[in-house]
């Protein structure tokens, strides 16, 4: 019997597991892949998380993450806005950061590299079955399995039965076309692309596109040539940069629909609980913050004897208070982007009404926490 089983070894899963194991809880973490590996992700983190990470010795300073302090936005035709970021952020690859956290986790807990296929809850405990047919019991289960997972299907979560039209594509590049301290967001027809520096002189280029673009042109290369490069900034970046992957990392069926922080008694963390639109660039910060509030709630459960119902209610209330408004704002701000007409209007408004721009940016970011 474990105290806690964590399903998924991304940011949310690893940080939850580390914090809980440091408090003496018996924690088992499942991650199907072996570190290091890439994930489709913008790889930009708002500085709101730094006090918390430094307090818990989880800030990867030795990896020398890039410091980001400015923002560059362009419409599909190339009209642009440049401005300072209030808080700023840092850039770090998921491949490096996840591996760095996993090494810390191995000091105090077990990581099993296999896939969880089912979870059932009975008699106030969980039974978890993995792909090898092994059964594992736990008092608490954390779901940190990301945007969309096979276990979502086995749990029959409502969103998993719908089809979603977005794909995400990620590269790492070497380029002189983007400044070291800038996160860029460039629109194209039915999508948008973010570019920012990470570690080791490398840049992340990650975009979200409607699947119809891919269907129309038949391949990712053709779609990039015929759609993304209509934006002059993207054309220059694609043509003047060295692409470091043999092929891009791709994910399908991305959804920004509302999810549940708790489902079938599993406590969801990170993208499993809700995913902010990529243009807001704050999913990694939300994953980190959700790990903080969830681990604290679970420690209260074990140390102070609160019951499961109170644990689930308290975590749900905290999660909604912190993130529900940001997710709603992200979904609605996204409607201003990804089309030639609305992106032109959005950039024009942003350029002419600076207070509005700053207000919208604040709606998708939190405040520093420790």
C-alpha cells in the first residue's frame, strides 16, 4: 500500500511527487517514457513561480535557462507590436527540466517506467493496474498525465469522447532572427506560433494549427510553406534558422475545454485538470502552482486527519479560485487570434490601447507565490 501514486512524470507529476516524498510519504510515480525525452510545449515559464521553486530547491539554475523580458506579437500579414513583459519569464526545455527534476525525485521515491491502464476506487483506496498486469494500491492518486491520455478514456472523462481540431508542432532551432530576451507570438491562418530562447543557445519554436490546414496541404512541410510562411516573420525564421530535430514533435486532438480538478476521486494536476491556450504561454507555471496547492492539501489529509471529501472539496475550490478565470480568459482571448481578420484587429487594438493589452496579459498570468 502506497500513500500516494502519481500517474505521469511531467512538471506537475514530478513536483507533486518530490514535495510529498520530502514530507515522508511513501510515493510511487508512473511515467511511460524514460528520461530524457521531448514534449510538445512552448517551454516558457512565467517568473511568478521563481520564489516557490527557489524556496524548494527546484529552480534549475545550473541549466542556465534563458531570461525573457519582452514580448513581440504579429498579425498574419506581419503587423506587429513589441512591449515589455510585466513579470517576464524564463525559457527551459522540457527534456532538460523534466530530467533534472526526475534525478531529484529518485533521491526519495520510486519511478516506474510503464503505462497505467486503469484506476478503480473502492473501500476508500485505489487499485491501479499497469500495462504489465501488475496491481498497485494507494490511499491517494494524482492524475498528472497531461493534455490527453489513454487513461482519460478508461476513466470515461466527458471531454475524451469529442473530436478536437487542433494539432501542436514543436521544433528546436538555432537562429539569429529572434532576440535572446523576447518571446514572440506570430499569427497565421487558423493558428499561431511561439518562438523563444531556452538553454544552450537554442530556441523553441512551437505552433498550434487547425487540422484543416494539414488536411488541405497534405504534410507538415507543405502546410508550413503554404500557410505559416505567409507571415513574413515566420517566413524569415523558418528560412534563416537551423532546425535541430530530424522530424518535429507532434500532438493531435488538443482541447481547451473545461475539465475537472477531481474526477472519480483522482486529484488532477497540471494539464490533466485544465489546459490554458498556448498563446497565453503559461501552462508550465500553472502546472507548477497546481502542484503546490495539491501537495499541501494532501499533506493536510495525512497530517491533520481531514477526510477525503474535505480534501477533494478544498483542492477543487483552490484550483478554481486560482485558475478558472485564467482558463476562461485564455479561451476567449484565443478567439482574437488565428485568423487574418481578427489578428489584424487584435494587433491594431493592442498597438493603440496599451492599457487594454496589459490588462489582457494580466488575466492569463498569476502573481508570484512561494
